[in-house]
């Protein structure tokens, strides 16, 4: 079985309206939420083998906080601009090309694309992920290329205010 963790970046602020969207940073709430969610995932035994992030500052900051708590090195995080600017097809292309020996991957991205991708993979309308929400998707096939529309099961969805 293959597992995909889709993570929407934590809450970002607009403290400097002159900053381009790409350079927005996490708010204090976002940093706290990211630490809480990473701790909850660690408690569930989540250990992604591959971590891929949008290169936008708020996504990378979220990944960095997760890495500090969950024990993955930011030097090993692969950055993919397509997570920031792409659509469902772009995210599908990233997943389809994951190494077959890898069993789990965590992607840090943005709405609406991470939510749309989760809906597409499950074949069920999902709605919009909350900031710092994490969606676990399980693929029963052994090939990442088989992660296609309606081919995965949603195992769980957690967000900072959820009580799971």
C-alpha cells in the first residue's frame, strides 16, 4: 500500500501588503498550528519517506516546523513549483513519478489545489481543507502511477480544531 499525506500550509498573515503572495510568511497562529499538527502526526506514527513542498515561503515554513518535530531534514525536502502554480494534473504528475520503492509521501501545498486533488483522487467531493489540515490517502496499488481519479481511499482528515 502507498500513502499520500496532503498538507495545506498553516495560516499565513498579510502583515506586509507589499509582499507578493509567494513570499507571505506564517502568522503566529500558523506556527503554533503547524507545531500542534506535526506533534499529532508524530503521535499517529506518521513518518513520510519523501517530502515535497511548494517553494512558497508559507509552505516551506510549514514543512520546516513539521520537519523539526517529525525528524525529517529540510535538506531532503524536494521543492516543486508546480505545487504552487499547478493544477490537479500537475499534482498528479508529481505523485505518478515518485520512486516505486517509496511507500509514503507528504506534499505541502495550497488551496484550492490540494483540496481539489484530494477530491479527485478519492472521487468524492471533499470541500476545502482548513489551514494546516492534513489528509491521509491510501492507495492499495503498488505503483504510484495508479494513483488516479477515484483510486484512493481517505483514511482520515485532521485539522487544528479537529478532535481526532
